[in-house]
């Protein structure tokens, strides 16, 4: 126990003064009285309750001493030494990366970190708390908060982002939040080293708490499927990160159906490639490994089967302005004869000119002037609709001499002149088609800056996998170009609804947890796969350490905590005793 203002102990002189005054108070004089009849009555009453009379005789002294003592202690402001941590402002940084989901017994590292932060907060007494979470970005969850219940509630709400932690941003952000008050930073992660901590402007104490323990881990590094000789084949790579041989069961599923399984032995610190020779055709395949390890999040990978559409084939005679336009935007064009396209172009997009819909190939197609020889002069201005293919194109400012009248009810008209369609898109025989319903040589469009932009956006739309939207990192934000219904609803593999997006107004944000997700857009069903960053494949735990700790600073285990309201309650007690003293004095005076 200690005191803040010991100089006020000098007030004990007043307590001594009261005692002295009582010692030297007025003495009674001896007098002779003619009768003691009245004194007999007083003595009888005193003998009936002598302790009350004696108490009343000395009670004023004790009450006055108590008042002075309480006032003196209120002024010196006493405090107690309490177990705690140093500083008046505490900045807690917690890692939310995927590696924090590794298990330490029945709890994850993230749960252990939250528990340690909660225990430190329990040792505080009104000091400021700032809470920062880190994934790809550093986010301030609380700033200079003193409400104990709010702090504990926010700690309980924290969840994993499964993103790779950007420790530099988090530490520099914490450094910028330090003020003149005594501040300390506490980082809760699993693999922070002194080399990964950036140089700070302010030399403030930094405590790194690397939680968890090292353990065995097996990882499914990769998995994919492809078509080869009319068969679907697959391959996966399993890595053993432990120092001992491990038994693993590898299997491939689609929903609840097991399509392939195999038991393997992976050597210590080694890896093994698993080849799957033949699989039943499915939209997607989920590969899993079952092993006794501490990090199950990297034991699953999903592959979606789809045709590759990365090539562009110009079949027959195509206007050189068109081919040059694609080459300008970095898309190589392979020119082949009409007799060869059916065999060679099965893995790409077809570029053709002058073919009616009856002879279109069953592949994604860009077709120019499909009704060649049936051109009609344009007499009205060009009108366009709002569509992603025409973004930044300004097609209505194009000069077109003549076009062709088509009859494609399965295609949507993007631009027209009166009743003559000029640009169309849609699906034909299950494949996407972009139709330019005029001859390029009959317009000045190749001279416009919007021409290569239209070619690029058409190629992207045609090559877009209609049922697979690609791989995403956890929480990755991306602007998605869509056709048709731009309202996306996201569901997990079990069918649980997660979120919805209006992609014409906002960016798409991938779910946090790795896995396969289904997207419903109108009557169309698609998939995305959320995968771990490569940096999250390791779950090594580094030792904890402290930086910038002054030698003469109070130990982290003990700290003087002042109870600022103690003086108030001492003063209140003194006032109550003063009222009691006044009542005792009044009663004695009335008697």
C-alpha cells in the first residue's frame, strides 16, 4: 500500500490538538447546596443506564477524531500495488491469418490469443485500450476505449480472416497511434520474429506473444483435373511437414459421393504425387486428406472441370483490321483454313466472317457480317443499350454505311439502326456468340479507339467460364464483369446462404473461409473456389520476445494502480460522521 500525497500526514497535528483540548477542558467548582433531593433523582437515572451516559460523555471525542482521520486519509489519497502490466495506453494486435486456426489441444491458436488478451484486460483499471486485427490490411476494432464490458465483448466477437497477415502495416499503424502517455504494444501471433517487425519511430515497449505449439502437419499442396483422351484425370501433391513418417488417406468426392480413395505413407519432410487415372465427369471435384495433424484447413482442395478457352482461331478469310485489332490488345490470333478448324479449335474461341447461323460451329464464336451479300443501307441513327461489352466504346458515334437484317431470336440486340440490328450477343447451341451484323470495310469503326476495347471485352466475355468464376484468396475483393443477371447470391457447399451482391453497383468480396462456393445469378449456377495463400501453408511457431523495454521500468508483473474514487468515499464517510456528531451534541445539550 502507498499514498499519493504523504505531506498531508501533517494534519495529524489537528487530531492531537483535539485530544489536548479534551484533556484540558474546564473543571467543575465545588459548591455547597442546601438539598440533594434533585441529585438523587439524577443519580438513579444514571445508574439505570450508566453505559449510555458514559458513551455520550466521550462519544463526541471519538466522532471528532474519526472525522479528522477520514479527511486526512482522503487528502493523502492511498493506493495499493496490484498485479498488472505497465502503461496507461495498451495497443493489442491480433493475427487473424489462417495459421492461427492450427490447434493447440482442443483450442486453436486464435482462441488462445483471445483468451490471453482477455486476461490482460482483466488486469487493467480504466486505462485506454486500442484493438487492431491484421489480415491483408490492418483494421482498428477499438480505439482508446476504457469501457471494460465493451472491450471484452469486442474480443469475443473477433474471428479469423484466413488472410496472410501484413505485420508491417499493423505495427506501423500502432506506432502512429501512440501518444505522449506511457504506451505499450502487445502482438498476438504465432510466427513473428524480430526481423519481421519494422522499425518504429517511437521507442515504445513491444511485447510479441507467439501462441501455440509446434506439431505434425500434412498439407494438400495442389489438386487439379483435366481431360485427356476422352477421360477425366486428376493429380494431387501431399507434403509432410513433420519429422516422422505419416499415414494418410486421400480421397476425392463430389457432394457426398466418394469417387476415388487411396491410403498412402508420406516420408518425413517429404512429399508425394498422387495420380488419378479416371474419374466420372462432374462439375467439380473435392480432394481431401485425412491425417493426424494440427492444421486441418489445408487438407482440402477443390477443382472445377471446364474447357480452356485461352486461344483465338481465325477460320477462313477474316478482315485484317479485325486480326490487327486483337493483336493490338495482346491476344494472338491463329489463322487456320476452314477444313481444319473443327479439329484444332476445340480449345478456343472461333473468329469467322460471312457465315449464317446454320453453319456456325459449336464453340464460342465472334462472327462478322453473318448475312454477307444481303446488306441494306442504314437510314436512321444508331442507338445502343447499356451493356458491359459496350462500356467505354461509344458505338453510337460510329459511321456505318450498310448492315444486314438478321433473324436471331436467341441473341440480344446491343445496338441497332431502326429495325436493323448491328451488334448482338447471346447463346447458340449452348455456346456464347458475339455477332457484328455488318462488314468492317463498310464502316470507320477500326479507326475509333473503342474498337479494340470492344474486341477485348468480347473476348473476355466469351472466354469466361460460365460455370466456374475462378480462384479467389480469402476475402479477396474484385470487380467482376457480368452479362445478364448481375445479382449474385453466394452459398457454401452445404447450401447455406452467405451473402448477396449487386455487381453493377459494387465489387465482389470472396468468402473468408477456404472452400468451394456456389453462386446463383437468376437461373444460372456457378462456382468459385477460395484457396489459402501459399504463405499460410506453414504453421511453425516462433519464440516470444520483448523489444524496446527500458531497464529501469516497472516490471510487467506489478504496477501501482490508483483508485481515484477512494478519496471521495472517505470524504462521504467523514460527512456522515459529522452529522452523527451533530446529533449527539444536540441530544447532550438538550439534556
